[in-house]
C-alpha cells in the first residue's frame, strides 16, 4: 500500500465540498479494503499527527474506517489488538472533544462500536474511562456502548456489569436532552 496515496486521500477531506468528501470516503474504503491492517496503521498515524481536524473531515475518515472494518472480506481478528486499541483511544479522544456536529458524533460512535466488536475488553474499557465519576457522560460514549450492545450482543454481554456500574451513577446528572436520549436508547438495547 502506497503511503503517499493514503495520506493524500486523508488530507483531501480538509477543505473539500460534500461531493468530494463522498468520493474520498469511497476511495479510502476501496483502498483500505485491500490492505485493512496497513490502512488502519496509516489512519492511526495520521490522526496522531493531526489532532485538530474539522468534524466533517473526521467524519469522512471515521466512515471510511468503519466501512473497511465492516467489510466481510477483511478478516476479523487479523488486526493487531494493540492497533485496534490505539485507534479506539484516538476515536474516543476526538469523540469526547466538544465538536458540536451530530454527523461527526454519529460516525465516531458507529466506528467505536465496531472497534469494540474487534477488541471488546480493551475498547469498552477505553469507553468507560471517558465516563467521569459524578458527572454527565458524553452522549456519543453512551451511544457507542448502545450500538455495540445492539450489533454484537454476545461480545457485549461479558462487559454488561461494568457498563451498568459506570452508567447507573450517571443517571442523576442526565439533564441535557441528547444524553437522556442516549441513555434511554442504551438501556433499551442492554435489555
């Protein structure tokens, strides 16, 4: 996989219009599907070097990574767990930064749920670290847990006790509507 092509495509989402972003996402997905582990490594390195990306740019990247990981031809379980954890940490970091973009939060939560399916224990631990004690949780973190529970029930189940232990104390602090919605969705999917 040519690193310069991947980096050029990743950089292409910075100032592009919607149509160009969609094409970039498709191109990144096609390229990543051919060499998923290398692609993940390049995306991880890119995100580590570029910490202040715009939400729409991150949305393109996260959607492409999610599609690559969901691709049935990309063998699950072949990605190094350390790489999955590194990407999960970066996604959590970006997801919980106040970006104020619903589309971005949705793509980040969707990607995080897929990363949880690949490395359940470590990725769920990373999500649980994002939930502060005696404070409101970030809605995208709660949505990630809900999506993971819904998409991979058998992998989520061993983590249910830890998730509930972390989320139940957050309930009194859920005053904002997005968090209320995320919590009610999460608890319905945990059932």
